[in-house]
C-alpha cells in the first residue's frame, strides 16, 4: 500500500472562499457551494489528520489573508486600460508566458471574438467581478476557445487564479477540458508548476488519467519536469495507474530516466512502479537511462534492483515476463541490445565504465549477433574500444575480436567499413584476424575497397592484408576497386600497382570470366587512366568473359569513345574487333544497337567494311546495284571477319541480293572461320535465300566445289531445310520423249548423291553418306524420291544382284549339306549315354559310303559356318555398338554357332539323345535364316520385312498373352485335378478308410475299388489338365480354336463320375469366361496389333528395306579398292520407265 504523503507547500486543503459566495444570489450560491463542499468532505474523510494540516507556505499565501476577495475586487475595479501595461510589466513568469501563448483567437464572429478577448483579459488580470458579469451576459464563453484550442479555464490555471477557476466551474466550464494539444487544466498546472492549482483541481474532481496528444498523463509530465511535489500530490490523492503507458508506451520510469529526474524516480519506485516494463519500441527504463546519459537514474535503478531482487509483471494484455533471475544491467531490449551496447553506442566513457563495474556482459550479443566490440568498432573511438578490451583477459579478447555478426562482419570489418584508420590499426595490433570473410566473401580489405574507405585500405595493406583475396563471385581486390570507384584515389592505385601481386591481379577472372580490364571499360571514362595503365601493364583485350564479351565489346556497349580508342591502339585490341559474343555480335553491332554513333564511326574506320557489306546486310537491292555500278571491284571485298557481301546477304536471308550477287559473278570464298556463304544460307530461318541459291544457274558450280565435303550443301539442306531437297533432286532427272511411246526414257544423274573416288578419299566419308543421313534423320519423303530409288535400282542391276546371287548360292550349298546330314540320320538310332560306342555308331550308318558322306558333309558344314561366324566377329569389332543394335546379327551368330557345334559332334561320332535334338534345332535355325536372304529380291523382300514387323509386334504382346494363358490355365488345373491312382493304390487300407470317412470323393473311389471298378480312368482330354504345365499348353491350344467342348465339358458333366467334374458350377463359369476372354478378345487384339493399317505397315517395311539395302551397298562399295569402285559406280543411268508411281517404292529392287 502507498504511504500518505504530506500535502504540498502553499497549497490549501480546500478553497476558503469562492466567487459564488460574493457575486451569486444566495440560492444559487448555496447549491453550488454544497456540491463543492460535498466533494471536499469526501476528500477530507479519505485523508488523515496529517494530510489536513495547513503548511506554513499556505499560511503565508494570499489565500490565507482576510478580506482577500474584497481587495482583489477593488484592485480589479481600479485597474483600467491605462494601467494594464503596468500590470503586465509586474506580472510573473507564468503570466507572461500565458499571455504569449494565448494571444490568438479563433476566427469567429466579431462580437464573440471581442467578448472572448475581454474574458481572457479579465482572467489574466484576475478580475472575477467583470468576468462574472460577462459570463452572465454570455454563458457560452466558457465553451469557447482561441485559435490554439485554449479555453478560459486553461488561462485561469496557467495564472493560478483559484477563484477564477471556481467561477468558471460554476458557470459550466469542464474541469477536464482539453486544448488542441490534448492538455487538460491539470496538465497545464504541472507544466506551469502551479502546485496549489493542481491540488485545487484535484479537489474539484478532475481526471488525473487523461492523456494529451502525446499520450502523456499528468503523472508523466511531473516526472519529466522532475516536479516531486506535484508527483507526490498526484499519487497521494488520486487513484492512478503508476505503470500507465505514456508517450511511445513509456512509463513514468522511462520519463524519469529520459530527463534524469532522480527525485521523481525514487518516488515512483517507492510507489511500486515496474522497472521491467518496456515501452512500445521494446526499450526498458535502464536503456533509456543509458541512452540519455542519466547516470544518476541508472544508479538508482541498480540500487533498487539490489534491494528488491524480484521482477514485475506486465499489465493486462501484454506478455508477462519473469525477471527473477535476470540482471537489470544485462537486460536486452527488443533488438537484443543491453545497457552496455547503448553506452558504447553513445560513446559515454563514464557510462561504459559504470556498466562494466556493475557486471555488464561483454559477450552479450544483439539480435544481429553484434557484440559491444562491434558497436565500438563501428563508432570508431579507440578510447571506447580500449576500455572494453582492457576489461577482460587475453583469451576473451581474442574471442570478441573474432566474433562475427549475421552479416559475417568482425569488428575489423566494421572499423574499415566506416574508414576508421586509427581504430583499424589498433585492432590489428590487438591481433584481430584480417582474412575472415563475411557473407559476401569480403575480407576487411575487400570490404574497405567496396566502401571506398581509402585510409582503412592503406592501413590494411601496410599491415600485410592479403591483396589476392577473392569474394564469393571470385572478384579480386583490383576488380572490386575498379567496380566501386576506389581507384579514383591515386594513393590506393599507387599502392596496388607497387604491390608484388599486381601483375597477377590484372588477368585474373571472376566467376563470370571478367578481368580487371572488363570492369575498367564497363565503368567508362572515369576509369580511363586505369584502363590505360592496365593496357600498359599487359592486360589482354582478347580475353572473353562467360558471355564471350571482350573489353572492347564492353566499351562499345558503354559508348565511351576514349576507352575504345585506347583499346584500339593495341594489337590485341584491333584483333578483338573480329570476336563474336555468345549471340554472334561484334563490338560494332553493339555500338550500333546502343546508338553510339561516334563509336560506330571509329570501329568502321578500323574495320575495313565497305558500303556493299552494309547494303547486303540490310537487304537493299537497289543500293547494292548503285554501289556495284559505281565500283564493281568491291564485290569480293572482305571485312575484318573475312566475310564478303554475299556472306551477309545469305546470312540475313535476303534472297534478291543473293541472286543479284551470284549473277554478278561474286566469288565463292571462305570467311575468316572457313565457312562458305552456303553454310550461312542453308539454315531453317533462311528459307528464301536457300531457295534462291538452289534455283540459281550457278548451282552446279556450288555442287562441284562443295558437294561431299564438310560443307556439303545437299547435306545441309537435308538436315536444315528438307522441303527444298526434292527441288535439288529433281534437277538431276531428265525425261525424254512421250511416256506413252516406246522412245520414252528417263536419265538419272547421280553426281549429287554418289561421290567420285578421289573426293571420297579426301573426305573419308562413306559412299552413300547422303542416303544414310536421310535415313538417320527419317526423311522418308526423300528416301523414296525417284532419284534415290533409281540409284539403288541401278546398283542392284549392275552388281547387287550378282553379289547377292553368289551369297545365296553359297548359303544354299550350306543349307543343302546341313539338311541332308540331319535327315539322313535315323532319329530312333541314338544311345542313352554320351560315351562313344563304335558298334552303335556303325549301326547308325550301315555302310561305309554313308559314313564317308557323313564325314564330308560335316567338314563342309563346319568350314562354311566357321567362315560366316568369323565374318560376324569381324563386323562386331568394326561396327562397334551398331552391330548389337541389329537383332539379325544375334540370330546369324546363333545359326552358325549351332551348326558348328552339330558338325563337330558329328565328326566325333556322337549318337546320343542330345545330338538328335541339336540337329533338329540347327535345321530350324538354318531354314528360318534363309528367309533373310530373300529380303533383297524384288517380289518377296517386302513380305520378309513385314514378317519381321509383325513378329516384333507379337513379341511386344507376349507378356499379355502369357499372363492370360496362365490366368485361365491354373483355374482349370484346380477344377479338373483328380487324385493320382498310383498314389492312392499304394496307400495302406487304414488310410483309405480314413479318407473315405472324411471325403465323399474318396468314399466313391473306395467303393469302386472294393467292387473292382476303376474310378480314376479319365479321358485323355482331362488328363491334359493334371499338371500346371500341361494345363497351360492345353489352354494355349484351346485359345487357338481347339476347344474339344464335348470331351472337355459335356462328357465329364454327364458321366456321373464325381471325380471328373467335381465343381460343375465354377467350372462352367470359368469356361464361359475363357471363351469370351481368350479366343475372342485375345485373338482380336493380336490381329489388330499384327495387321493394323496394312498400308502403313507396308510403307514402314519399304523404308526399312531401303535402309537395309543402302547399308548393304554402302558396305560393299566402302570395302572395294578404288579401281573397282570406279567400275561398279555409275554417275548416269537411263531407264525406260519412271519410278514416280507408288508401286515403285515396294518393287524397285
């Protein structure tokens, strides 16, 4: 409970006399006096006798003198306009300030303004009588205010005229009236230090908890002004919240600490104010005291903490925090700052020492992980930092100097960031690490460079900081100095040039590939001297960054002509004019794109580009004609890239210019990169230019120059613009005569597709490379072009047919021998073991002649198969992975491997069981492989390829077929399974009786067995379901149409034998499901997959057949010598029929 406080001096317990006692009629006077007296009586009852004692200051006040009111009224009546100046001259300080403060009025009507002016004058002069008369005439004056919102009661309170106050209250004035600043009369009483008035207002019932516009209550103002008397009176008489929030959410303790109001602070702490309550920004009173330098208040807070040793709890609606174990000196605010942080930040040495002496934690971290050493380094005062570092031992000092905040900054980083050279030197002497990197990878030296802290940079270099350090973007000190403008200071630039690592720093690249010269040219004219120094020191203008930009490219982009001139004075600068960036642009392109006309003129002057280049580049045919008409010699002029006007026209897809230049006799030359103009024209985006080149009369000259080379125009057309390739191929087909007459013939020129032997040797390409490109890129419309088909048809007739007939004859001989050898052996004449038995072997072949024939055939088969197998092995190593992509190669190796094995076993006189089986397998593989040899014949080849297509489709669906077969076979195995008769007969009689007793089926079997009847005699059809393997095979047969419905279902269902169909219902359901699922759905599925679109299958088969034929001819021509190649290859072929019909696709061989 709060202890009662003595009333303030000069302050009456209650008004002795009021204006109503003098100037009001008795009834009104009595009523008003009663209302005020009742309030006073209540107040007196709540106070002790000591509180009612009149102090000496009050006895000496005018209020205590008798007839004071009469004298006052007499003074007011004697005072007129002539002596107002004298009265003002003798006024007190509060009267003067009030007169100045309330000198303006609101812009009301002239009458009201005049009356309010007189009322204010009467209040200032304490003329109660005149004021009363004026209020009687106009009672609304008490509710009127001047331009600053001050009412008459505010003027009265400022002057301290209690009778005027009573008069205004009696006339309806609000004792809690607020002015424009939100101040009540009680606020003004405290501001003017009118203690007596304050007490009087409290007795009149004013509200002491009303806040002004700054959220300050009277108690906050009393603390700010260190008005202990007013504060005592407020907390003694009124019931107010001592922890109420004021301006910025601060409490009275915050106000005391802000103004160093020690007396008031002691009072509020005694009254129970919470010193652990934070304001709106999270600051506690101790932080305010340190920030304001109120060391006396800080000492009082710490002493109070030592006395209480307890925490307080926040008001309702706030987070409650228990501070029982929290030391006030180390209490963090909302940003994690302790009192020591704020003391260091203010630079107050006395405050810092005081905090350290009272136990402040040097290692405490702010929420940004900044320690007090970071704060001291940022402030830059050596005395502050030394005071902190000298407080702890050496180990703790090293930890503080090495600590990093959330930005990765050490105290040394912060010192150099703000260019505190002296502090930087001090930190280094105190062993602060110089190479720790922050979150950007910057060491203190790199950070100082980025902040242009020149003095700190020089200090770090002097103390040996690593000039070769790099940040996270791999930028070194020189690059950062150029980028951030630190080299504008000559002293730093001199230090870096004189450093031993300078030559290395010049050409180092960051993660984007930029060197120091890139950065210097990017900054522009402000770094011109640096650029020249770098060039003089050996910086290379040809170095390209990640975007393939040279320093000249960057300078042209920035438009700094002085920098461009400096770069072009070097040899490598001139060479860099021809370099291209990632988008294929030169510095001239970039300068033009950015409208740097001076740079463009400079680059053109150094680049030797003619106007024809530019005219061809933009596609202006008329300009090209004018330029060539004036000077035809520049048609083949080259620029710095070695490109002619024809190159630019082709590259930019200007077909009319390309045609004009070609017709004008432009040479077909290479540019600086070795490309002809056709390589630039034959792109997807250059369709018009490519078409113009193809239709030009000089096309044959291009073919003669470039065909079947690395820049083969036909190959580029096939790859990039295949729609134009038929136009090229049609140029080499000449028709003569009427197609309906016998004199009709078609001449095919294969020069464009078939290279000569000399060109083939130079390029190292395959003979049919263009056809292979068509096949690999799936240009099917080009593969079936009449010229391509005619080429294959010609090759087939000239040598392919004979080569293939020889191959077929060789294989037929092998197949005949193998067939005769296998069929001549009686399969039943084989032994049960693998041991050689001469007697049995002689019985296999009865005569000596048969045995000799058998030996000859075995040798012939073995040798033939070995040769073919050796050929496959050679192809495996020559073709590499391509060999394994063809399934036919695996099949071929299997065929001849089995044949070799069979022939070897025959020569070893094998007669065992496996020998006969191997013969059957070898016979199947050999005859099935013979089908592949028929692929290249005209009539049956397409069907062989279609067979493979269908087989591939069936192979993909094999998993589905197998699963369907298993899903149907296993249920039938379960439903048709009958007991094994042999196992049943071998059972002892006792077990038979037990089975018959338990199971009805076994009871049936037991009775039949007793009667001599065989109950387990099932039909052959049902016996096929007695094992899972047989059940699957039987279901497969049934799915192909062999249902045998009567024997499988009807007979077991009607024979009366419970063993043959013991589960008739489920069996019938499963059989119906099988009928719907397997034969119908599965058959339709396979037919649809195998057949599908017959026309599509035939076309795909034709393309595949052509592909295999091309591969076959290509392998043959690539293997023969040069003179044989010239003999078998034809450049022109004449045919009596055209290959334009669709049938020619399938029957062209």
